[in-house]
C-alpha cells in the first residue's frame, strides 16, 4: 500500500513537471529530500508535498486541498528557504502565524510576521528586514494590505512567491468567509502575479471555483489528497437533555482519557461546562475569545506540553496546534457546517493512531447555530444603517464600545451579533480603522456596490443549506464517512467505512483501536501562597467568597475577573492589593 502510494505520487510529480525546463533543472540541481532533512529534520516527504514544492519552485500555480495535519505549510516553507527572493504567506490568524514563525526561527530559518498586535517600531523593524532581504518568508494577515503604503513597498521589494493559507476564506460559500480575502486577487496582480499556492483542508467544488476566480488561478492544477482520515472513529450521540449530554461526556472522557478537546459553540456554555467538570474533580484548560491574550497563550502552551490535558474551547482554538497525540474530540454542540466540523475533528490522531470523535446532538442546540446564521447575514439596509450611525457620532466614536453600540440597535437584547458582523465588514472594506472602544475612526461610507459584494443575495440561503447538511449528518443513519465524502466530493464509495458508529459498535472501537489511555488531570489543592489561577476560590474583603474566572497579567499589574458565590455576579479586582486570600481545599 505505502509503495503503491509513493509510486502514484512519483507519477504525479512527473506529470506536473513534464515539458517544464525549469522544473527539470530544479530536479537536477536540488536533492529536495536532502534539503528537507537539512532544514526541517524530516527524513522523507509525505503525500504530494514534493510535487507541490517542485511546482512552486518552477514558478507554477497550484491549488492544494490537503487534510488537516498532513503538512500543508511545508509546501511553501521549503521553497521559501531554497528559492530566491521573498515569499509572502497570507494567513487569517495571528496566533497561527506567530506559532509557525517561532517554530521556523527555532530552526534558525529567516522567517517573520507582521500584524496589528505588534507595536509600530517592531512592525517597522520586521518589514525593513524583509525589504532588505534578511527575511525569506514573511507572514501577513489579509488586512495588512489595506494599510497605506504597505502594498507599494512590498511591490518595490519584489515578491517571488505568494501562498494563501486557509484559502477557503475567499469564498462566500466557505465556512469561514473573510471579506479581506476578496482583495487578494487584486493584491496578486499589483505584485506582478507571482506564482501562487492556495492551500485549504476543506473546500467543496463551489469553494474551489471561487478560489480560482478570486486569485486568478483558473489554469492551476488541483492536487487533492482526499478528505478521509481513516484512523478517526466518528460517532453521534443523541441526547434529550443537558444532564444526559454531561453524563455521556464523562463516560466518554473516562474511557478515552487525554489529550482531549471539547468544543463548545458559546462561551457561556463553555464556562458552565467548566464549572460542572471542576465539581467532578477535573482540571480542564479553557480557550475562548474573552480570555486575555496571556491567558490564551498560557492555556495553549499547557495543552501542547501535556500528555493528558483536557481542553474546553470555542472554535477559536486549534489552528496551528502542534500536537499529534490528541485522542478524543467531542463537540458539546454541533458546528454550523460540515466543513467546520471536519476541520475540527481533523486535529485528532495526527500520530496515525485511533482517535475518538463524537458529536453530542441535542435538538435545542440547533437554535444556537440558527442564530449564528442570522447574525452572519445582516441585511444591506442594516449595514448601511450601522455605517450612518457611526458616521453621525463624529468625535464621540472614540468613546463608543460594543455593548453601547449593540444597545443602540437592539435595546436590551444585546446578544444579537449582527453589529459585530457589520463592524468586521466595514473594517475589512476600509470604511473603518482602529478598534472599537479604543481608537475607532470612520473613514468613509460603503458604496452600493460594496454592500452588494459583501452581502450577496443568496448567502443567507446558502448558509442555511450548510446548517441543513450538518443537521442531516447529526440525525442520519447512513455511514458517517460516506455522508462527509458525499458532501465534499459529490460521490461516495459503495462500501461502508467500518470505522464509525453506524458501521462498527463503539465498544468494539474502544477495545480494538484506541491506544492506551492516560487519565485526565485532577484538580489538586494549591498552597495558600501560590499564584491563583482560574477555578480557584478566594475570600475577598467586602465581596466574600469568589471564584476566579480569568486572570490578567500586565507588566506591572495583576487583576482577576471573579464570580461572587453570593449572587453569581461578576467583578474585576486588583490582586496586587492585600485584600484577599486563597481558600485552600
């Protein structure tokens, strides 16, 4: 099987490089396997990596659809180090690019990134290094191209190769549309149409067509490794109540152990689940967008370095996680699309061993995702109304925060997310600059053409159809893997997969395919003088018994968000004052 697969990729390489003189020269001059080991320490290539790398070195475009965890990033990192000039990588997540750059720099490779969380002097220093040729691989967010002066400077420097990671973000029909990605075709043309590698793990035929159209890659070959991850056992458990879901979760985690991830759709549900698990004596890590930056980093590092950690997370967690031994991924609520679900479960079992992936389905949870669809699709009239209101605020815009802006449009119903979507669209389109509550500035109103581009007529309907596909997966009785393959490829094999709850009993999987388990970490009592962490109980003068919910560390500050045991209200306290003490269990 392995030999046959290797020969298949050899034929692919030969076909892709056929009649290409430069590709032949690259083949002769470079022993890519030797360079792979020298620069990255890997003994051999995986799947189509070598074919893709040779194409990029030969100046050819490629659309790569490769399953999560199979090594997409190497396909642009190695050419960047071997080829001349600067390779620019567009990546949607700052945490992801920071992690990849850190890993490359630890190997002594000249890579860098620029993004909004860096101070101005640091950004300028990194850009100067790239412009002077001291950096060979530069990561940027798509929003960076909207910064005045950045694109002209980059054009003057010269970009030899362009890689677009998470390329499905260019498509309105993808599960993670980012308006800034729509400009990347224009950016590529401004840079002189450098050879482009577009990469994604989840792209239907419609999304692939959008990637080609936006990036100007109509003639680029598609290299598709298939979406299947045969070592992932897929299961759905129908639950009638939250109590039944929790009992099911505990039973599964007791059997699989860690490392494990439990995904929640809402932060409030994640926090409630955290408290329930803590009462069971477990010590889960947490990751969500309301945590301070240092907390998110600490929680991610703790998970990556642990052999048995349990992580509770929203979909903000997972991109770029370098952890091969995740044994279980459980969805407390279903995601909005099968693309998002497959990307998240794809983080399990990258070591090739059996891993357990289960969706806990409760009919009431469907409304959560139904609300997300509505929030992601404000009407054009509503978007224009938000823009008009922001413009009318004038100098008062600096003092406006998200809560007050939501209250303006929705009164007491501040959970509606349409204002958040409007802010993202207006910022991406260059109508707003800065951040809400800090330095937000109104630049210009959106044009009618922009409103039509950002909010297509049929996007809401398409999003609802995506949710329907997820619902059919959750409630269907057909082979799970066939359902996913049908969604992505439009076809499926005749035989059942033999590795999902429809084709193989769960207990049989546990007995024959799950590696030795490691018990999940238990909560232990901390000495009174130890640094507090989330989940600790403290006595605060004037407030009484409180539970730590979040710790914020600054250069000279240490504060915490706490929940009062008396009425469950929230407070923010200064831990540097001596008006509290830990309650030792």
